[in-house]
C-alpha cells in the first residue's frame, strides 16, 4: 500500500473537540490517506472505566474521521504508561502499513522529549545512580524518575514543566517504544491547545475529557454540547438514557472489596504493581474499609500514587496477575478490530499482502476455534472478562458475552 497511513493511539473517553482538532491537524501534517486508531477498551490507563463501552467509543471515532479502530488489549490499556505505549506501538508496527504516528503533547519542545527518551533507553550510569538516590527518599517511582532526569539533564527550567504533564510523559513513552522496536514510523506530535489534561474549565469550545466526565456525572448537557462533536453528544445523551454510562471504577466498589477480602495475602502479592510488602497494607485496608477511598487513604503514601493504587484495585477486580502482565511485555498482541468505514475495509483487505505475523481478529468465536497460542488465549480471556465485568454497571441489559454477540461497528 503505497499510501500514507497515519496511526493514532488514544482512549477517546469520550471523543471531544480537542481530539477532533488533533486528528484533523495530524491528518494534514501527515498528508494521510488512511487513519488507524489503536484505542483502549472498557478500562483505562489511570485505573478507571471508559464512560461508554469500547464499541460505542469506536463509533464516536469512526463518525469523526478514523478509518479503522483496533482495540488495545486490556493488559496494556490498564498498564503503566510504558507498557500502554509499548503495546500500542507493537500493534502499529505489526500492521506493516503504518508509516506515521501522531499524539498530543503539552510542549512545543519536541527535542526535549527526544532527549528524555534517549536517557531512559540508554540509562547512563550517572542517571541510574541519581535515580537510586531519589528512590531512597521514599517517593513514588514516577516522581523519582522525574527528579533524576531533571538533575541528570541539568536544566530545571526546561524539563520540569515537561515532566509534570501526562501527555508529555506518554509522548516520551511513544518515542521510547518507537526507538526500542526500531520502527520505521515517523512521529508527528501535535501540541495540545487551550485546555490541558486534568483541567475542568471550558475555553471557547474546548474542554478536557476529565472535565467532560465531570459534566456528564452532573448531567450538564448544556455544557457538553459546546465541547464535543454533535455525534458524540447524541451518543452520550442516548447512553445516559439507557443507563449505560459507567462514570468511574467506584461503580465496582463492593466487587473489589469482596475480591480483596476473599484473596490471601500471597494472592494479593501476585497482583501487578504490588511490591515491598504492599500486599499486607492492602489486605489490612480491605478488611477495615467498605469504600475504595477508604482503602486508598490507608495505603496511599509518597511512594504509591493514587493512579498506581487504582490500577492495583482494577487488577484485583479483573483477576490479572504479574504473570499475565509479564507475558504482555514479552509478546506482540493480536490485532482485534472493533470497527471500520469503507476506507478501513480497504485496509483490512490489504493487510493480507503485508506479511502480518500476528492474528487479525474480526470474530472472537472464529479466532478461538482455530487459535492454539496460549498467550493469545489468556489475553483474549482477560478482554472478554473485562467486558463481562464492565456491563455489570448497566442499569438494564447487563449482558455477558458481548465480545461474541456484538458485531463490528461500521460507518
């Protein structure tokens, strides 16, 4: 396919005007003929939920200019920024047709992001020594890494603001993953405009996904209509009426606490991100609290960020172990198609000519019937279970097995 194929990695939780700006800008800069999205599914990288299910998010994306939507498997979508980025880049690499990738960042200093990614890949002795000293202070690994990078690169003014912003951190991880995999994919970062990641204000017709989720929790549809495409607005209204909006992981509070009380300390120690005896604190907190906030308040410290703790709670809910997470880091994931338009259909039909070595899944049942790879079996098992758990929060029609029965989104 002698065309420009643009890759996008996103959560689209939900798709809003900022995403539309990024997508349209990236398409122009890449002079793209086709656009492929790798998108997280029903749960997110910050240890929470997608407000609508993965097929509904795929529909939003297709209605606003994406041609092909591929699901980022759950093991990556609720993982650290590093594994999230690595999993998505591996998928784009395996397609063998993507030659450009774009992602949003909060800085104009692309060279600084490249400098940081190079240090993290090379890990010079001096940097590792500084990092070790920072970790001895009892602070979280992300904070220790940020401090060590600023000290090693010896430019506080330039790097401090960069490493404080989540999209910049993800941008660094994308650059790292591209370098580590020797990908022949050109990065095209696009600076985020007007509203940053966690801000809850509206500026002109822009708001962050965090702000929009807050509006949705309060049913402020008069504000939402200003900051999302009309198609997104219509979907959010409809899903709210159906009772299919899942605002956050607190919807599964009792299930999480039930699981933790049932698990042994040894089982909790096998959850990803649990180390240094944290399992004892988690077990203690689960036995004395009936709320997620209560558990987090007991075990939260300078060393453990709230995001890391929320991810651990999510791992317990979904039955994900360190063994599962380690497996995800060693393999290239399958390509699970969630939806496409006519141009996306062209891409799928072309892929057979591009020596794609990993499975392309358009039907879960057909794939399972012929699959003999135990890693793919486990990865898909987790994806299916994540959907079955997710729908428990629906007011009506809380069906299991949607990964078998829900068709591909077509636009």
